[in-house]
């Protein structure tokens, strides 16, 4: 009697695969390497059994068992199964997302000679190389060298081919395209020691490079003597800049940091290569220390240092009582901006630790709120592990193992940290639970908040969802009594909420006769605020300079080549800008495609191109004209890219070095800057026009969150909202800080329209690079939905998706609505089964249960 195991593989297939156990018997939850159609893949064992499979084809053996004990604890295996079923996602893909250990099994490519390649090799050059070949003679020779090397038929790794023949990846890929070679993915185990590269200044005589930079020809040695340049080869300005950067920090710098520094200074990276060749800079590999940047408290108390006020005590009391009682208990903490939610979180986590349990804090994006991380370390020191996307795979693996071993009992992280292998989990907190970044926009398309609640259930733990603007879904759950509602309706220290004033931009246009980014009122208030020595934040929620480039003659907008999306104009950045950026260009914000700015319309060649719609870059430029004395900063995806950009910008803001900040919604995140007394909102209401039933909710949330940045210190705050829709209820309720009022109104609309939370919804995308294929498949499924006569599920579509083409893929969709989740799930599964019979590959169908974006 043989022994078998079922393995979930990271493939877009809704099934597991059976392998024969070969020697070591794996446990459920262990990783194994198994053969799969010519590749080696890593999967997770989900069942071990003796039921010989009945299929006629041969059952292959497991190649290697990677873990002696289950890598995933039982409750995470259960959670994975729940996600696979709830989100109609392949179990193997769910499990892959849970294991941060890709670093330990690295995939690489290897190459093998193909039939066509052999022919080329044997039949000689004339036939093999096309006469029109663009390759140089040298490249052609190299191709032959590769074919020769692979002649035996064995596969070889790219690195081996490179050192044997000098072929690079581009050349090899070209040969794959010509079908001379086949490429195969191979999984290979790797040692997860964490090494990092450090650039080191070589030679002690270079201890003060900057002096040569100033004097041009002299250099001071270590013992203070001046030497002439003879000892140092002549260096150009860029080379000196690199050397000076290194010298300034004691001669050593992490490569990652150096790269960022150089980019910023506009020094090409090749300069570093030149210096290495000349032996002036060396590279060392050293064991990496876990790095956490951070901004200091700047005189403010840390969250855990406050004595709780009454409302905080009450909130903590409810949560702590639930923890004492034990068992699964979900809470919705509705606390207005500035009510001190973080302090409650920390106190609750402390309680969990005191009770011998561990606690998990989920945040939307750690990089955007570095203060949270700093406060975590201040409060819990060595107990903390961090899990977020900015860690390298090796760092993530280390944090993961520390958690799994029970060394870190406090974990803070973004979405996927909900899978942290906590030991004895007692408490999960989801901060800003309404934030859409909790929704993963690729398979498995889970919602981190909802998974957190399910996880708490499986772990019999307490879960707290916190927000000043809870999602309607969570609010409805509280209404139904599923979640206990905890409220904090006042700001700490009796600070008032800011006064919100609306500026009607239609009237502004009538009165001034021109379209301006900033209204007269906002300009005046900004000036007054700056004059008082206070700080101003302006939200301009689009990045770039102009959001649309339109031809006046033919009316055509310039669209991305890959997407049905207007391209955004980015202006060349001035030299004194803090960050080096590419020059002027049109850019697609969906796929990153860039093109030069055309002088004439690509369609009709008219010269009348108009640049419309102001982005943050243009906002900044205009502010510089309006307030030449202001110290202006900008916060958007163009200025905040690396791990430390946000920290640096916030530090300058906290320190008062910046007194006028313009930016996209990043500026609305939980920043707690006490000097800000004026917040201006510019064009946040364009979102109201988007074809999405959550548009009003999003605008309300954004306005409330950004308003919440004003008046957090000793001085009261003020908010000016420029709008073309001053009567819209989302704007009106935001202006009066009336979340309950907004929710009541919005709930009516959702009920009426059968939208969540009064129905469950899934978005089904049909996608293909070929338009005909996408439309045909959409038609096929549309007919099936009709014939199936579903009475419990309403189907809208097929229709072109709001973005009909994205990254070269055509997209059509259906929206399914049902009263009951079960009906929705079974319909989706039946649809997938039917699609398979029609030859529609699973990867061409995206099933998005509880879709957050219908675009
Ligand atoms: P929220 O996340 O609810 O918007 P925070 O947790 O950021 O609010 O707290 C707002 C500010 O109030 C922070 O500066 C915090 O340090 C301070 N704070 C929190 N609790 C107290 C307290 N009990 N007494 C005084 N200040 C407090
Ligand atoms: Zn035109
Ligand atoms: Zn694009």
C-alpha cells in the first residue's frame, strides 16, 4: 500500500495534485519540491493519505521534503482553506501568499537546446542566421558558442552560459524567441542568510576627498599633510561626488542607500562602476543588520506614555474585558481623528502581552506612517517584528521565523501580515480598517480586514477594527450586533475639530472669469497662516503636472499605448529639486509607459495641444509663484519612493523646515503634525464622477481624513474645501464632521440599489490580449448566465470594463450581486466549471469577490 500526499501548487488551477511519498513522510503544512510539467515547483502538503489515485497516468514521487515540521500552524492552514473557498481562489496561490519564504527557494532559469537550434548548429551559418539578422558578427558567434555549449542536450543555468560564452540574458532570450533554445524554470534551495552589499572607500589617503573637490587639486592625508593630485588619479566632478558621499559617512555605505543618494544627486550609477574598476571603491558583502529608519518623537510623547483619558479608558475597558473573557470577539472602534486611537491600541496590546498572549497590528502602509513603527519600538522594543512589502525577502523571512518561534510577540505589518505565524494570538487590531489598501488586487483577492476577523475567529481571539470613517460593511456589522461598537467622539485634550468651509468653485469662476487651481480664499488664508508662523497642508490628489493632454483641433486625448487611459504630463524637474527625476514626459499612471511630449497632435498633426487638469507638480509650481517666501514641500509618488523618503519629508515638516506641503492622498494618512492649522482641499471631488458605487464613501473618507490633519496641536485648525459640488451630501456631511449622518444617507442608497452591505458582490473580469477573444468569451459566459436562470444572483453585463484596455489586455466584466454569500459562491464555481469546458483558461478570468474597485 503506497502513501500519497496532496500538494497545493502556486498555479492558477482550482485543484491540488497527488504525489507519491518517497522516503520521508511529510506532515501537513510542510513544503515540498515536486516535479510539475518539466519544472520543479514548491508546494504545501495539504493531505497525506493511502488512497491510490485512480487516474491512468503515472503518479510522480515527491522530490524533496523541505520542512520537518509544519511550517504553517494548523489554524493558518484552515484560514487558507477558508480564503480559497470564500474568494474562489486556488489554494496553492493562497498558500504562496502566506509563506514569505520565497527567499529560501529561489527560482532561476536554465536553457536547453531545441530542435531548431540543432539544425542551425549542424547545417551551418548560411541557413541558420537570417540574412536580415540585426545581430553583429560577434553576437552571431556568441550564439553559436551557446549552441555548441548546449549540444549535449543537457540544460545549463544562465550563469554557466554567461561565463562560458559571454552571452547575456537578452541574447539568450532572443534565441528562445527564434525557438533555438527552450527556457525552463528551476526551483533551487537557497541559504537564507542575509547579506548586504556595502560600498567601501579604498585606501586611507582618501580620507578627505571633499577638500580636493573644493580646491581642485589638493588632498589632505590622514595625518594632515597636503598631497598633490599625483597620488590620486584625476577625478571628474561626478566621481568626486561619489567619493565625497562615502567619505562623509566614514567611508562605508549600504549599496541601496548609496544608489538612492546618487540618483538624488543626479550622478549616474556608472560612475560607481568606474571607481570600482579603478580600485578606489570596493564592494563588501556583510551580514545585514535589520534596519529600521525612524523619526524621533520630536518632543512629543509616545503613544504608550499618555495617561488614558476617560473615553480611552472606556474603550480599553471594553476590549480588555473581552480579552479576559476569552473567545472570538470582534469590535469596531469608531474614534474621530485625533481621539487618540493609537494610545488605545498600544494599551490593549500591552494587556495581551501581560496575559501571556501575542498581538498583531495591521496598518495600511507602514512606509506612509513611519511614526507608527517608531512608537511600536519605543513601547515594545525587542518584542516587535515587522512585516511589510518594503522588506527584502530575506528580511521578511527572518521576521517571520522570529514570530514563528515566539520571539516576537508583537507584530506590526501591512495586509499580508495578517498571515503572521503568531504564537498564542490573543488580539488583532486593524488600524484605518476602511483603507482600500487592505484589499489585495491580485489573486488571491482577499481583504486583509475580513481575513483578520476570520483569523481571530479561528484563533478565538479579540479583534478590533479602528477608524474615524469606518467602512459601511463594518458599520452594518456593528448595527447587526455582530461587532461590538466602541466610540470615541471627542479629540484628546478637548481639542476642537477644525472648522470646515466650502469654496464654491463655480462661483469662483463666475467672479474671476478664469480657471485657477487655488481660489482667492485659499490663497488668502494660506498667506495668513504662514504669516502667523503656522503650517499649511494642501491636498491635490493627482500627481504629475497636467492630467490630460488634449488636441484642440480634433478633440483627441493622448492615450497610453497599452491602456485606455489618458497620459499624464510630467514637467522636467528643476535642478534644485530634492530628488532626481526623469525629464519631461507623458506617463501612464497605470502601466508606467512613457513617451516624449509630442509637439503636434499624433492624430491630426495640429499644433494646438492643450494641457488640462492640474496635478501636484503644477500645484507646487504655482505655490512657488504665489508664496515665494514659503518653504514648500511636495509629497506624492514622485517624491516619495524609497524607504526613507517619507521619513525625511515628515521630519522636515515636524521640524518646521517645511511650512507649506502640497501632495496627493498620502498627506491624508495618519500623520500627527502639531503645527498644521490650515488644510486646503483642491479638486478632491472629481472622484464623485467615477463609475463606482463607493465614490461618495471614498470622497467622504478622504475629506474627513485630510481634515483630521488640522488642529492636532495646541492651536485650532481650519479646513477649506474647494468644490464644484458644494451640495453633494458626501461633501456636506464631511464639512460638518457628521459620519453618522453620512452613513445613514449612504446606507439608504446602498439598500435601494442592492449594493454592499445589503448584498454581496463579485466582479468577474474576462481578459485577453485579443479583443475578439475577450468579446467572444464575454458573450459565451453571458449566454450561460442567461440560460442558467439564476434566481438568487443578479448578473449585470457583460459590459466593457470602465478601463477597457489595461497593460495591453482587453477587459470585459460582469458584476454579480446576491443576497446570500452561498448563492454567489456556487454560481461563481459553476461559471468557472463551464468556462473550462469552453476552453477559457483560468488565467483569463479574474474573480473578485467583495471587489473594492470595479474599474
Ligand atoms: P487618532 O489616530 O485617533 O487620530 P492619535 O492616536 O494619533 O489619534 O492621537 C492624536 C494625538 O493625541 C497624538 O499626538 C497623541 O500623542 C495624543 N494623545 C493620545 N492620547 C492622549 C492622552 N490621553 N492625552 C494627551 N494626548 C494624547
Ligand atoms: Zn488632433
Ligand atoms: Zn498604460
